[in-house]
């Protein structure tokens, strides 16, 4: 199974942009790159996903390297509510063709007021 | 309007007991999942059902038995509870299998086995 590597923790000042990196050098051509975040005492929350092209939504932007071996989640202006664990995930297919979402250890983002 | 709801939110029980956790989604999704998050915060998939059919079973002890009466519900029954079963259990749902569709999670059930 292809795996992802993320820094254990990062810090950001409030209202500044945050770039959360993720390496996935063994990604296969059909793996989607997903980002989720988990706030304290809550379930994981979907943030964004992409396959090859960069993606934007109301929460964040996802920049995917041309070779797809790395990606970066961009929060344009960090707020205190963005403090969470951010997971970069590759959705894998099992033998039946069904996607399986496997979580790694994630990056704990601390936002400093 | 809760999209994925789990009950109960907290469950405290003794070793050897049998307990169930219920999950319901109102998103019209065709696939549901159970995840376990242990004390080290590591999230691990346990089961997945598509249209009431088991499609993922991640080497979970057979004391754990998921049951899906319909597409909107996936319950988890645990027999002979052990101390190591203490964790937070998350239910999730998604649709459009294999096309990278996102998962929607519930807020979890914290199970404590004493």
C-alpha cells in the first residue's frame, strides 16, 4: 500500500497562510489524494481532494506536484478554529475495486494568536 | 440536521459484556464504514459495507460483528468485551465507490471497558 509522510507538528500565526506538506512517493496512477482534519473530540472532517490538478474550495487549496509524489494543503488565513490534526491520505482500492481510506499519523497544527 | 449520527456517545461497561453501537446516515450514501481510534489517536478502518454487503474486513476479531439492515444504517455489535477494546469508534459514509469521494464521519462513540 502506498503511504504518506507528514511532519508530526507545525505552528502558524493567526491570519497567516499555512502550507502543510505531504510526501507520497509510491503513489499509483489511480490513487486520489485526500486531506481530512480532526478537531479535538470530533470525527475527521473532509477538507479537500484531488487527482492530478490543483484544487480550490472554500476551506483550502490543494497543490499537487507534477509527478504526484508530493502535495501541499494551503490554508490561506489560519484561524484559531483551524487548530487540528491534518491527515494526508491516499485512497486505495482493494481487490474488489472498492476504495479504502487509510489514515496515517497526521500533522498537528497549532495556531498562535 | 446531523448527517452521520452515532449512539451512544459514551459507553462504559465491564469486561465480558456484550454491547452495540448504532450508526445512521441521512446523506443517501451507499457505503458505510467503522473506524477505531485508539489511545495513540491512530485511526484504523475496521469494516465497510456497500448496499448492505460487506466489502472491507480488516482482520478484526470475530467478537466484532457489523450489521447493516439497510443502506442508511450500520451497527456494530461487540461480544465479550476486553480492556483493549477501549477506544473511540467512528462511523462514516460515502458514495461513488472508487472515484475518490470523501467520507463523512460521525462524532464518535467513546467506549471504556473496565
